[in-house]
């Protein structure tokens, strides 16, 4: 179904899309992320796995500064995308989130038409010169979201009227409409049935041709199916990071092995 093997060639600096060094996150007095260092590759699916509350979603939200929206959150350390410090005071978080798209756990289409859900981001970021441009962007995004054929004859129907799996693919189309370079997915299949989950997993595999995709998942089977790289988090620490096949068949850290075999988690 998928070819989740990473490229055989050695990784170079040009392959690295996101570089994190010494990242810490505090929520008030709670130390949620502890000194995380990781290099995330371009055009690769990277899975974050670990027990509930281990910090994987918190770290994901550092990559597009979503933690900025939480009053008690404090993020320190260095995160760079293509060498640019995303926490630099000159970086506009709104522009950053156009470059780093995000798909959430529960499908959350806007209470607008299917067309307007996808057109919203390109409109506010000035990506379309005219209606024809916008039509093209919407069609391209819906095709990338693998939902165009299902909705092309009802673009002005409400997005909330779609099935759960269709809504999630609409949300993915909405996220890619601003031409991001990174796509973050926080447990994107947890509210979906097995058939819809399979469709979204197929889509994730296609999206990595164009994006660096980072997915938080509670399902180790899903991580094994869709990712080329896996990071295992435990109690706010990044315990182990490497090729997915290696992490699942030959983990180096006893904690990783305990989690994968079901002894912790």
C-alpha cells in the first residue's frame, strides 16, 4: 500500500526542513517538553508516538507557534525552518501558519460552503488576483485533498454537511490551499472510521511528495504504515528518533522497546 522506506542515500543539510535544538516548553510550573533536539526531513512523513500526555502534541504545536495562543505557555530553545528562526520577533505568526499548515484531531470545517472553506486562506493571504485564480487554487487544493471528485458538483453546499472522513479531507485541502511547505497533523484519524482512516493515510503518503509531513498518532500501526521517520516521546523527553523500520524492529532504548511491546503506555 505504501512504500515507507526512507531514501537509501545519506541525509545532507539540504534534506533537513525543520531543525530544533534545546526546545523546552513550560505550562506554568509544568515542564512539558525537556531539551528536545531533532532534525525533521523534507518530503518525508515523520511520526511522533508515545503515551498520552508525553508531549508529542505540545512539541508539534511549537513548529507553527500555536503555543503562543496559550497564556501560561513558555517556549525556549531554537526552532528553524529552512534555517530561519521561527521565534524571531520579526516573524509574523500568521504568515508562519500559512507556511506551516495544520490539521487537527477532529475535523473542523468552517460554517461556510465547501468552496469558501478552501478559498478563505488564499483570500486573506492575497494569493489570488481574481476569481479565476481563486477557482484554480480551490480546485487544485481539493484535488490534493483527494476529495475533488466527490464535491465538484456541490462546491456551494456547506462543508459541515460532509461525512467525517470527507470533512477531514476538506480540512487537509484547506491546509494545503495556502501552498505550505510543512503540514502538521495532530491525530488526524482518531475521530474517523477505518475506511476514512485508510483514505486519509493514502492521502498522507501522496502529500509527502510535496511537503514535510509531521503526524502525531496514538496508533503505532498507523505510524508504521505511513511514516519514514519516527520520534518516540516519553514524559516530555524525546527518547529515540530514527528510521521507522529501525524504531519498530530494533529500538535502541529500552523505554522505546517497552512502549512498542505494550509494557508502558
